[in-house]
C-alpha cells in the first residue's frame, strides 16, 4: 500500500478581470489540478479540502495571503505536495523560486505542475523547472520594460498617463483622451499660491496666508466611496505645487520635462521668479555650526542663483555636499539633480563666484582706464565715475556677495567662454550716474573661461589671470629648504623623519623642491606658476637636474 500524500492546490490570477463570474479562472485551475490528483490516487495522492486562491495578485512577489497560509501549513507538516496549473502561478521570479524550493525541501514537501510534465522530487524535474522559470521571469521583465517604454514615449508626446489629477486640473472627461482640463474652481487657488510665494519668499508665510484665506487641497472621491483631501494645505503640499511643471503646461518624466498637451495655469515669468526664490531658499544655511570651503568674505548664500546657464542652456542650480563638519557648495546643471549626465557642469561655488567677480572687476577697471564708462565722455563729470568703477571692482574682489548678486542680471557659459549681462540700473546707481549715460558696451562682458583639473580638484580660470600663490606649494617649498639645510648640517634622513613624525619615504620626494631652479621657485613665491603645477605633481615627477630641463618639463617659458 502506497503512503498517503496530502495534496493542496494553489491557484492565482494577476488581474481582477472575470473573478466575479460564477466559474472563473481560479475555478478552472482548481478543477484541472483536482482531476490530476484524482488520476494519481493509485500513488496515494489525496486532495485536502482547503482552497488556496490568490485573485488579482502579481506573481512577482511572495507577499500573497493565500500563498503565505499555504507555506505556513507546509512548515507545520500538514501538506506533502503542492499542485499548480502552471509553474508561473506559483512564482515568476527565479530568486523567489530558489527561496521557495529551500523552504519546501526543509519541510519535506514537493510540488508539481499539471500542464508541465515534471515535479521537484527528481533532479531532472528541478532542472526543467529552472529553465521554465527563467523564461517566465524573462517574459515578466520584458513586459515591464514595454510598459515603461510606452509610458516614457507617451509623456514625451505630452500625454497625461493617469494617476490622481493635480490641484487645478481634472482628467479629461473622455477616457480615451490622455490629457488634463483646467478646473476653473481650483484655478484661483494655484494662481494665489504662486503669487504669494513670489511676494513672500517663505513657505511658512504662504502656508499661514493660505490657511487664513481658506485655501484647500484637492478633494478626490474614489469609486469605492472613499474620500481623500480637501483639507488645509501643508508646507510640503505647497512646495510640491510650486515645483510641479504641470502648471506651466509641461509633463515631467524621470527628471526630464516635455511640453504637455494641456493648457498651463501660470505664465513663464511668474514661474521663473518662484523657481529662483525656491532655489535661493534651498541653499540658505540653517545653522552657523558648519564651516564652508569658501574664501573669507564670499557670501554663504548663493548670489548667482538662477542667473547662469551651461552650454546646453540648462540652468545652474545651487547644491552642496558635506564631509565631516565641512560644507562644500556647488553650482550644478539642473539635470544633475535628477541623475547623472556626463555633459552636466559641476562648479565649486566659491571659485565660480570669485571668477565671475574678477571678470566683472577687470571689465570695470579696463573701461575706467579707457574712459569708456560713458556714451559721450563729459569733462564735467571729472574723474568721479572712474573712481567709483575702481571702488566697485575692489569690493567685488573682496567678495561682497550682495553686490555680486545685484550686479549680475544673467550669464551664459560656453565651452571656453563666459558672457555676463549686468543690471544697468543698479550699475548706474553704484556709479552715481543716470542709466542713459552709460556706454552700451558696459552692460555686457565676455571673457575666456575654463574649468581645469588640478589633481583631484577643479580650478576655474576666467578672464585675465591674476597672480595667486598656492599655499600647498609654498609649504612644500619651505619644508624642502628646511630639510635640505638639516641634511647639510649633518642630520640623517632618519633623524629628520623622526623629528617631523613622518616616514623617510615621505621626505625623499619633497626635499628635492629645494633644488628647483631659482626662476621656478620665484614663480611659486609670487603665484606665477602654471595652473596645472601642484605639489602632488611635483612630488610624483622625476625632475631632471638641469634647470632649463626642469622649466621645460613644468611648463615654464624657456628662452
């Protein structure tokens, strides 16, 4: 007499379609499995009365109520065999299948597919199962990719691909039309929120004013009768509304924005003003505890917020990173905030602001020197405008962030140039003149611009180069001379290393800085060295003994 094998049938259907019928897909699967078990009665198979049905649930996860009840019964030792119509009814994931097999083998349970002639009680059955399951997972992943590609292509055409309609809009009454229509009753709420933020510049203030005016979030009523929304607007909801390009008549998809097929609620000028204020607020320091990498005097706010665009036309947005207690500010292409892009720009904020300030300062000083500040030079004005222009240049180089923010109207970066348009009205007031008297060429400046790599750091070179000593090079040169003097006095390398608390390997490549040519050392002291000459590069290079050869190797002009 064969031993009794207790069998349980598991059925599953991915969608809810047809489950309300008197005889549905789950019933058909169960009937086929029951007939198969009956045909194996001679082998001792016996059908347990409990049904395990999961309707409307995907096979991509094991978190299914009926499946979890089934596995609990298996681990309790009350089931010997699981019978399914097809293996993908149990799972479509190869990783989940491995977990299931491990749990079933630990409990001494097997499973069999009615329409696929194998079971897991043999090695050949397990091999066949793995192959079939791999194809099931492949089919599921390809289907998911097709759906994602269809959604992406539809959004590029500006179609609304479903979900809850945002405040101010409703889904088109024709379900075949993938678009939004304006909800006139909610239009005023959106316009008010944007106008309030453009005036107040504070989410908290907008939230309080919105509550005072009785503005409410969008109310949704679902087919089940459940209601959602209709309450006071929170700061998070207001921020989401202010950042949502749907109100400009656009559709966003994975960090990219496309022209939508619906009408916008906000004009572009108001949208730009709100985005600029949001960006400025996002980089406002929340505390005074952290240090920044900026030079002293450079503002900790972002004075160039919303003013510059990279060579592709993408706006540069303030960003920051932290390392220990230090906070590093950057201006990055807006698309980098949504993901990586090799063409995106990432500029150290302090150096970029300093470069822009230097370019404007040079422009003002040169215009003053050529007496080109005014449209028609007037002897009656004397030297006053020129003196004022030089004073402005001095303040810019000192790092007055508020002055820089007020002077710059907008800017454009090229692959090797920078163009800056100045605020004529503010410039005229700073020079003590009428705006109509300023020379037209004074309002715009174009200079060379390059973002170079110096070891692991970036160095911005814009306009005319000004001598700038490198602190690391100066320290290295001083140490090299000190150690060379100690060697001449009779100290050994080991003694010097012990006194400096470093290794001999650290001292050897650095002591050679004392033997650089006099012209190279003078250039380092005065800050006239080539931009790519760093202490790290000097330490790694094998320097020739001949001074002219050193100068040629390091990029100095040799007669």
